[in-house]
């Protein structure tokens, strides 16, 4: 006969029960679940590490997990914890904390092979559930999707089992695990889910040798704020057991509902919720009228990433664009070997076409998870900083969602000041936040912000709580269509370039460029940052650097006007008296080494100079940035990997 100890929850007292192997903690009238230890009886310290904390095993009355320890008479104890919510069992799988699971600018990103290490993903997911209040987990619905990259299919099964094991009652998952980041945000909001997971490393390359990533979005569809991501990280350092539901893998290839007692998985079509939202924002007939013009040609490059699943239903079926407008439209696990980052370097195929002979009139691309966008005209590049300013300036006129005008505008700190000028002209509230979309969420939730953007090809609005690649393309198509309203055959088309030049003439031009030095050696990059911090601490306003006089040098700090939270060390800024800026940041989305980002900006009111090439206009400032930072000395790099 085995000695048995029963208890409603695991506490040090009940653990000592095990040691004494004699006390029978009353099971009351609840169902009995069993935890067996069949290895050598663990020490109290080890046991505390291995066993879930009481909070994790004692749920609400309906699902209280009465835990029993059954001892074998030999010195071998079995190591499985089992619980039974309605319809399936849950096993508390012992685990140990794993170092380095801190999220960056946007979720946790590592090489695929790191995520494939035992319990790497499972630990983080369990740590997340351990961080959330019970009402955000127990009995809730969560959305799950991703960009189709390698490892998503395995990851989806792991996430669903741990969600069920922690008491989530419903998962809405995209067919084949596909949902773009903006679609996840839209579905969380529309279906009133408590949050969602996005399986994506966004613009980072995919495949077995490349990157994987996971992002958690909260109930208004926004990327988890730092208060949550910090708590998750804290829990990754102490996680000791993973609550894993004992359910089979779920078939994600066809739409439908699978139920295991109290847990349901619904496989949904990735498109309709998102498309219906876009239809409620834009005038689709207006965009169709542009698509139908014989003198307008449109191209969209899905970069073999997630927008491949959305491009045809939206651009071709709903907006009447021709079938062949879509490039690289089939999502692939490795993005066809490419780097799914819509910029002038990585969207090379589209760029070549848009700057080649007989170029189309409008070109656009989106990234791995569909939240970024690049907008091109015929031989013309719209910088993302200009894009958000131009969308904001034209939104009320061209986009029904903004018929009463935007409530407020915002940009990330390194994004150029073009948007500031629009906000001033339209007398709108304006905000400057740190890099990362999560910083826009509170402003939108509190009704202070409608349109915002980042220089990193991110543009969006408060229709959801993520940046939105296809939204930005439709915004630009709406603006072009609006500028060409009433034109008849034979009239000249107002082009993307015309719209940009008209904007510059009205507001002035903010020349802007970003230099990325990808995967530098971390030590050198960190030393460069230290060197720059040294300069800012000793710098004095009024110091001259060539033609520039310093107005301010600091490390950007932000206090959220809604909840008062403070973010420090968000980028080193040198702001000059003429408004020119030099900014340095280290990327928070890479998976190897350090990526240095250098941002430069200079305002030019003079129309005759608006036609200058940005690199030419910014050359003195770029040279100053390189010499101030001693970038080559610290990183060994003589030229950037990517220039925007
Ligand atoms: C980059 C961009 C930032 C963006 C982030 C996530 O971050 O600079 O503006 O919000 O990527 O975008 P960092 O820390 O590498 O500079 V995405 O499309 O990866 O979700
Ligand atoms: Co992205």
C-alpha cells in the first residue's frame, strides 16, 4: 500500500507531508488528480523548484485541481502531475528557467534552433500565463496566428496545449496558422478576445537556419506593454512547471471547431474579419475607380510572406486589380530565401520594376507579418516618415473613416518631423513616443490619437492597435484616387510623385535617411554607445559642429501621458538649432550581434531644393554623425548594410 497525501493545493506544508509520508490532507469532496514522483525523493529545495506554485495549480472552484502525491515504496518516484479540467487531463511538466528570454522592441526573437531547444518556447508561454491575472486567462478566448514561417506549425500546437493547460477556454486560430499581425489585432478587437499570439519574427528572415519569434497582444489588440513584458521576463527566471493539456495535435488545415470538454479550437479564415474592417474604413468604390483606369498600373509585392494570403482577396477580388498585380504572392516557410523587409534593399524585385523602363504607377510591399509597408511611385520612393505625414494631411478628404478629421497624430522619436508640421497646420494634438508600436496603444485607447507612424516602414491608425501594411497601401490608393476624382480619359493622372511634391511645397521637406549596420559585434557597438553617452553628458548647447550649432543632446526618455509609465534610454539624440537631428539606437529586434541604427534629418523649406537627392542633401550631417560616433573605429564598418 502506497502512502498517500492529498491536498487542495501544493504548499510547503503539504510538501513536508510528502516527506513525512504520513499525513492525510483531507481531499474534501473534489475530484482527485495525481502527481506521482517516481524518481529519488527530491530535496525540499528541488521540490519547490519542480512543483508548480499554488497559484498555478489551484484554480477557481469549478476547476480546482486536488493534488495527490503517490509514493512508490521503492526509491523511484514518478514525475508527472496530472489534472483534469472537464474533458482532458493536464500534466505539470517540470522545467527549469532558461536565460535570455527578454523581449525586445517587438516580442521574443531568436534563431529557430534556439526555439527548438527543449521547453524554450513552452517556458516563455507558461511564464506569460503566470504573469497574467487569472481573469485574463481562465475561461477566456485567445487569437493565434502567424506569418507562415518555419516552426510555426509546431509552435501553434505547443501554444494551444499550454493555453488549454492553463484554463483558456477558446482559441481562434488562422487556417494553417496564418494570420497577419494587423489581422490578429483586428480579430482580438472584433471578437472581444482577451489577447492573442503572433508567431513571427516580422521582417527577419525565416527558415531552419534563420529567425523565429513570438509576440503577445493584449485585449485591445495592442502589443503587450512593458509592464506585461517585464513581468513575463521575471517569470521566465523562475518558471518551474509547464501546464500542458493532454490533447492531440489539432488539424489546422481546414475551417471548423474542435472541442475537448471545456476547451475549444476554432480554425478561422484569415481574411474576412480583416477585409470587412478595411471595407468599413475606406471607400472601396473610389479605389476601384482608380484600379479600373487604363492609365493606372498597380503592383504589390507580398515578399512570399503573410500578405500573400490577403493580397488576392483584397486587391484582386474586392478592388478589381488585375491578377498579375501580385508579386511573390505565395507565403513560404523561408520567404523564398529572401529577407521579408519592404525597403529599397530587400524588396529589390519590386524596386527594380518601379525604377525600370515602363514602370507601373504605384508599387507597394509588405513585410513578413504584414504590418510594414513601402510605398513607391513611378521612379519615386515615399519615405515612411513622409508617408505618415502625407496620409495624415489627406486623410479627412480621402478616407471615410477620418471624415471628422483625425483626433491626434504621433510618431516614434527617430521618425522625421514631417508629421509635426501637419499636426501644427491642422491644430491637432501631437505625440512623440519611443520606437515600437506598443507606445501608441495607450494614446489610441484614450482617444488622443488617430494616425501614427514610424520611419521603419510602419504606418497605421486607431482602427486596430498595430501598424498595418495593407491599410497603408489602401490609404495611399485612396489619396491617389481622390486626387484624380472626376478626371476623364486623356486627362493626366496625378501621380504619387505629384502628391509628394505638392505636400513638400506646402509644408517644406524633411530630408531623412536611416543607415543600418546589421549584425555588428556587440562589444564594439556597446562601446560606441558608451562613447556617445560620454559626449552627451559633457556637451553644451551652443557648441558648434561645422555648420551646425547644438541645441540639445540627450538619451531620449518618455513618460506615457496616460499611465505615467517611464521609458528611458530610448535613443541618443543630437538636435541642432536649425532643427536638424542625428540619432543613434541599437536595434531591439535582431537575433544575432548588434544592429546599429543611425538616423539623420534636416528640414528644407526652400522649394527649389526639394528635388535634391536625400543622400546628397544629408551628406554633411551624415559625415558629422560618423565622425562624432567614431562608428568605423568601434564597429569596423565602412558602410551600412541598408540605407533607407
Ligand atoms: C524595428 C523598428 C521599429 C519597429 C520594430 C518592429 O525595431 O525600428 O520601429 O517598431 O522593428 O517592427 P528595432 O528595435 O530593430 O529598431 V516589426 O515589423 O519587426 O514587428
Ligand atoms: Co512586421
